[in-house]
C-alpha cells in the first residue's frame, strides 16, 4: 500500500512539475549597454580602445526577449536590432516574432524599428506596443510615420499600469521619471503565475520616483535596474546634473535595507561604455559581488 501511495505521489509530482515547466516563461538578455553601445562612437579612451579591435570586449545595446510559449517578443528595438532579432529567433526556435514593447524614444530604445521598413525586412503589421506619447511621436515624425502608413508596424496602445495579457504572462508598463523630450518613459513588469521580472533600463534618481525601489525588489523575483554609471567619477568634464541616472553606488545604498536573499534579485543593466562594471575583475565588479548583486550579461536567462 505504502509503495502504491508513493507511486501516486511521484506521478503527481511529475504532472505538477510538467505543468510548471509548460507554463514557465524564459526571458533572454540580448544586450546590456547604454543606448550608444560599447565601443562608443568617437571614444578614444581605454574603455573603448580595446573594444574597437576585440569583439569579445564589445557589448550590445540593452534589450530583452521573452516568449509566451507561442511567439517571442522583444523589449525595445535597438541600433543592434538586426543581430538581436536573429539571436532571439535562434533561441526561441520555431517561434515567430509576436511584437515589440517600447520603453521610450531615446536612440537606443526604438531606432531599430527602421529595420522593419521597406528598405529592410518590410514587416507586415508587426505589433509594436507603445504608450500614448510614444505613439504620437512615431505617427507624426518621419521616417517612422512611413512604417505606420505602409503597415510595416501596427501600433498597439499601452496605458500606465494596465496589463497586456499574452498566452502565459502579463506585461505591465510602469511610468518612470526620465528626460522625456519626445515620449514618456516606462519600465515593464513581466508576470506569470509563478514569478515576475521588473525591467527599468532608464530612470532618473530613485528619489524622483513615487515608488519605493526597496518595495519594487521585494515584490519581484528578478529586478533588472538602470546601472548606466557606477559613480560620479565616470564622466570628467560633463555636468552630471544633465545626466541624472541613479549611480550604481546610490542604488546600493538605497537597497541596503534589503536582506541578502532579496539583494540577489538585483541585476544592473544599461551600462555606459565608461562603466567599470564591464570589467569582470574591477573594484566596482567586486563590490557588486560582495553586495550579492549581479551585473546582467548578454545571454543570461531568467525563468518565470
Ligand atoms: Zn537608454
Ligand atoms: Zn569608451
Ligand atoms: Zn533614455
């Protein structure tokens, strides 16, 4: 009798884990650099000198891909779109591109849309999920308006905090403060039955946001955060007030109330070419390791 019960228990576990697996969503990191990539145009400093000649030291612009089980989706269309779409296609074998979610209208986040146009792949109604100002920007300005007129892309409206239901997950845009010259800026939360991932590649200092970053980390399984600059010493000669991203050192302080296991959820992404976190052995990288946090890498995957 006992062995029969044991068998039933094992069989049920199999079904349970099988269901979990079938419903699980994988998120893939396609790039981790700030908008202009690494190496950055015209940079003659050490951070890019080597990278111009050594592909292994280069970094693609920040973007994620995820699949809802039937189709795969991209977050942001970067200047590295050609290679990143290919990477996602090869990763999510036999699935089609289901759409692109855009965070905002800075060059690293939407200009890859040009590859959907008639000079390139000539997309057919590729769904592009956009907030209201982002939508207006694309509809009112060339060359993007041509993508809309020729139905290369189909703009799907997003609203703040309103979730989009896909097959096995929900995608929710969260407004964040940022230099919003042409569009508002959002981060996204991807939520499944089992887990959630928060992605905020660009934001002004944490204190300018109504949400608590500590609560945000607590409420998610993985948190991918703006890590553009490690600290204030990175851009001598530039007024850092014009570039109000939270420094990674400030994020570390803001997150200090978290327990160790909570800190492990944090992955910094969207690194500027000057950021010492690109160098695995740097003091900055060791600091992140000591904090129990992570630096996102291209090819990283997260199971939700
Ligand atoms: Zn950016
Ligand atoms: Zn550089
Ligand atoms: Zn930006």
